[in-house]
RNA sequence: GCCGAUGUAGCUCAGUUGGUCAGAGCAGCUGAUUUGUAAUCAGCAGGUCGGGGGUUCGAAUCCCUCCAUCGGCUCCA
C-alpha cells in the first residue's frame, strides 16, 4: 500500500506505485492538465517519477514558482535542441530558468553568430519540436559514463561541469534527439510549451569568469498559452514607459552630453529642484538624529587613499591622478568622502563623552566605471552620495547602527518603497586575503550587524563574500521597472579606517582608544535614488516632492490677470504654482499639463473670476469641482502634511 | 573592458534592391482664433542623415574605423 500525504494533511492510498501525474489525474483531469511539477518530501521532481509511500507531496501549477521553473527549464532544453539542429557543432554550457524565462549559454561553431534576426528562425524550430510532444526522460548514469558521453560528443563545458559534481551518479534528461546533463525537474513532454519568444542575445563569460571564453547567451521566455505571452509582452512595453531615462528626458529632469563625457549626468532645473527637496528632507531628519553637516573639497592628495587602502584596491581602474607643477604632488578626484571626514574628525581631540560624532555631507564623488556598465542615472561616473560617517565607541556601535536603520526606514516609508530587499554582506570565510583588518575586528563588526538586524526584526538575506574589503555591510535593494535590482541605502561597519588614520578618543580611564566608524548612505546616491523613484512613480511624484504642484489654466487671455492673482495667492501659501497662459484652448492646456504630470490643474474663467474660485482638476482623476481659493490652498497643504507626517521622529 | 544591436531635425519616427530621399507628426516661431475639462487652423523655420576614412559616375543606404546609446556578461570602494 502506497500512502500519499497532501499539504492539508489529507491522505490518499494506492495499491501500487503511482506517479505525481497519476495522483493529479485522480484528483481531477483538469488538475492533471495544469500541474507541472511536484514536491516530494522537500525535493522538487518530475511528475512522471513514482512517489514513495508516506511521502508528503505538493503539486505545482503555473502559479507556483516551482511550476514555472520546471516549465522554463524544460524550455531551455527545447531551445538547446533547436540550436543544436540549427547550428551543428554547437557546444552547450548551462541553461537555467530565471525569474522571467530562461537562457542557454552556448559556444557557437567558428564563424557563426546569433543576432536578433535569427530569433524567428529559432522560435519556429522550437515550435516545431514542441509540437512533437517528446517526453522528457530521466536517466541516471555513472560519472564515468557521463564523462565518456560528453568527451565523445566534444562538449568540453559539460565535461568540466561533470568533473566538478560531487555526486557519484549523474542524471541526464533526454527528449527527442536531445540529451542534457541536468538535475531536473522537467515537464512531462514538450507539448506543454505553446508560446515561445526569444528575447535577446548577449555575451556571457563561461562560469562568470572574465578570463575565460565568452559564450553566447540566448534569452527566451515561454508560456503554456499564447495569450499569456501576449500579455507579458504588453507588460514589458508598459515597463519600458516607466524607464527613468525616458521620463527624465520628457520631464526635463536631467541630461547627458557627449561633450561633457559619458556617465556624467547634469541635473536640469526641475530635476535639481526635486533632488534638493530630497536632500533637505534628509538633512532635516539627520539634524534631529544628531548629525552635523560638513563640507569637504572635491579633490585630495593621493596619499589620503593610499592610507585608506582604496588606492591599492581601485587606483588603477579609477580616474588617473591630477598632477600639479610642483614635483611629486598628485591629487585624486575623490572617489569617496571617508578620508576627508576622518581628517575632519582629527581636527581636534575627542573625549568619550563627545561620541558619537556624526558628520554628514552630500559629497560628490567620481569613479571610473567601465563603459559597458554605464546606465542612465543608476550607474554613472560622477554622483553624489548622501554620505555620513559616524565615529563612535565600540559599546555604542549596535545602537548607532540601529538608529541608521531607522533613518533608512523613514525614507523608504515616506516614498512608499515597500518592496525592498535587505542584504547583510559578510566576508567570504574561505578567502580572507581579499579583506583588510584583523579577524577579531571582522568578527565584532559582523556580530554587531547581525544583532542589530535581529533586534530590528528585519527580514534579510545573508551573503558571504559580498562585504566591502574593509568591513561588512547591510544594503537595501530596490528593483527598477524592468526588474533589475539596484542597491540604494547602505550601512557599513568599519574598524579599519580608524586604525589607518589613527583616530582616537580619550576614554574615562584617561587612555587613548580607537573609535569605530559607520559609513552610511540611506539614499545611496542621489542619482540612483531619483532614477528608482522615477521608475516607481512613473514620474508622478508625491505632491510634497514634485517640482511643480499646481498649474493655473486661464480659459482665454481675458483671464490671464485673474490667473496671475491665483498664482500670487498660492505662492503666499508656499504652493509651487505655474501659469499656462499660452494662446491655446483649455483642452490642449489640460492635455499638455497632464502629460507633464503636474498634480493639480486649476481652470479659471468667468465663473471663477466672479466668485474668486478655481475649478480643480486632479492629475489622472479628472474634474474635482469648484473651490474657493483658501479652500484649495488648504487642501494642498493638508495633502503635503499627510505625506510628510512620516518625517516625525519618535 | 567583453559579446550583440542601434545612431536620420529639440522629441517620436518614415526613407523599398545605392540614382530629386533629405521626409512626417509633435515641440519652436509668425499670424488668425478668445477659446470651459486630454490635441483650433494656416504659414514659416529646423538636419554635413553620430564623427572620420573608403568603394562608386553617384552613399542616409555598401565596407572600415572611432564615438555614443541600448540589451547582457564581468565589475561596483
């Protein structure tokens, strides 16, 4: 008797061996059609495999990520089969499922390339193969058999993968004429794959190592229904409309110029205003949290970064030193602000009673990012960090760290960033030479972060080997419109720099002690933060933040004077107001200003002039009726106040 | 930096196989209109077709090269 346990603890019994597919079919034929994979005792498997007695199972459909993974992973195999057919002699690397679809890394025969023009060809080959409904068949072979198979085939990448596998047995999956080294699981057959789209092609280094050969990575996505593919493509188009590079141009927030240089953004008046408002917002919070603003120069002697250790690590890839007529003088455009802040700390002796000292600066820094990496405002060569360095006693570290976390939360709250991920980055315990500083200090810093995170009950992932070279950190990441993840806020613990700069304070024991430093930037960089903010809001910024809050639209030139009066009235309430007095019809003015994403439009004509009122229209929400001027001003101020209440510090 | 693609007026885009192919809409300017809740009409002006080199009688179109941008990879103090 075979006993199967379902997630709700209900039980089904069978007389003989039964597969996941058969179980689904027993429940309902419709479920059998939709189910894609099965979890058996925490292991995700193919539906065709027999389930052992007493197993806890869960069936996965499209809506489960396990179901999608099996679907896309099987699609990667299908694409590999098509590519093998289209490009004889092709060698295969790896082909996993990803968040949206799948890819396969392939080494094309000499002289062959895949370009966008080849996508339809690949798609139709895949469709043709899918329609054959070839079953995905799993088999286990020994390591030696697997090695022989791939050596004979000449697939050196698979040979390398097999050599690195720990297991004695290797699993292969075969469908049609295609066999791949693979753990699975897979769909029952290729017929499940109904809609296919090859999305892009790119170079990708074998095993992510830039010293090794670059393979061709083909990205694709598939669906069980054509309609789902169409919906996905519409979604992609919608996402592209939120692209900060596009909206930044449309709303005149920032620009780039070839003459100025790659990756060097220039903030236009509207963008500068927005950014300044964000900066002032943070300054206000920081003041309440005991920070002091400082200002430091944009360059400094190279020695500063030799001392900090950054020059050794990043010097050769950075902007080259600026030389002066005097012999041996070399300055660096500052790639970070910490050494300057260390020197500011050193301008006078500190007592333990003074600590923590918190120096904040919107410091513009320059880093020579690789040209292929530059991307709108999210990856640039000149950017402004909302930087601060906290110098504290070791016993204050954890509390200070938690206070910084609070600031990050205040900001994310105020701007409605709900879907962020938090990541604790620790050093790689197997590769300690990558990092500077003593084991003891590393252990202390890592413990402080982990405790702070735990006490704040922050849900986060822990990544080993992702720490900065001088210390561990907590990063906050947010996705852009196309699902790419960007690091925004960062909090880093550093015992190293105080040592290198010989920072001290006098303790209660009248002895010299070394402070601990926290580097932190809640926004991260103003450029990147604004980019992500644009994508999240699609350019419809919250009222408190948006450059222009209100535009007055006189219905004809006769009412320009009254519009002027409305403008002055609102300006007296600190409401950022414009007039659109172009010689256009009101419909045109509404359209244009809606597209500029201005939150409130005020239409004024004879009726309004007679009664000292305005006709209010809210962005995206149409006509809101007529209001007295005072009434409207109050409405605006109330809305701003509601949005900014989260500034309050507990 | 590497792989692939793209580059035509401020913006969005047309330009079939090299031969009046330098175009359109929006924005701009001028004029008419004096407008009531998402595009009033007309006229004008705008480009060495990313830069440079080459092939050709002739290049936006073909080739080379550089630059920039886009999608990835690697990197990200």
